[in-house]
């Protein structure tokens, strides 16, 4: 699956000379929730953040690829044990397809969906969970809506984790991470 994802991204690069090109930096907040059956622990989500840069090609229908630094914290309570903060930072690479509803330069509404992969860079788990205990890459399926107003945009999306977060030795049940996120951005270069 990783090969298909990377091949799709590489094949999209030549479109730059043939289609409408947009460059979109953004920053935003996220709220991740570990989902699954972990008998020995409970999880409580905390707000996190992300910042990144997306490149899209096309106007009404478009394809978009991005590169994003993501930080997601969670509070872990081990039953009959300690409570500690678990945080992870990762490089997230989404590959999306989308649709703009209007042919309007000043205002538009967009819907998108696609896949993403996250490569874990750092884990802080109070010495109970290390980077070696986390799978990398972590795959997800994402969808969302965006509103463009002149050169600014606001996006909200939801990502469903499709691969296990923890190594089988730490979590034999296969906990996955679902994330709600909101981004605010500005079109540096925008095709009209």
C-alpha cells in the first residue's frame, strides 16, 4: 500500500505544469482519541496541534498532497498503576481528492477525502512507552470540508485510523487513533 501511495504522489508531480496549482500553508488544532479494547489502561484525549504545507492541482476537481508536523497528546491511566502523559510527534503525509462547489474566486466550499500516513518522530511516554513501542507508519482515511474566503481558508476534518498504533507486544488488541482536526490557512499562490 505504501508503494501505491508514493507512486500516486510521484505521478501527480507532472500535473504541476498542466493544471491549476495552489500552495497552502496552514496551522491548526487536533483532538486524537485512541480507539480499541485495552484492558489494562484508559485513555483521555488532550488538544494537540499541527502545521503544514499542502499543494493542490486542479480547480473544480482537484488532487492534493501535503506535508504536516503533528503533535498529539493523550493522558494514560494504567489500572492499578500510574497516570502519565503520552505524546507523539509525527510527519503526516495526506493524499486527497476534492471538489469545489462554486466557480467563484472570493468564496468557495470544498469537500475532500483520501488517505494519509504518519511517520512517528518522537514519543514521550514517561519511560513506560517508547518510540519502539509505536508502529510507524500509521495509516488513516480522512475526509473533511473547507471554506475559502478570498486567500484565507478554514478546514475541518476527521481521520479514522486503519492501522494499529502500538506494537503487538504492547497492545495485542490493536488500538487505533482517530483524530478530529481544524486548520486555518492562507493561499500563498492560488490559481483563479
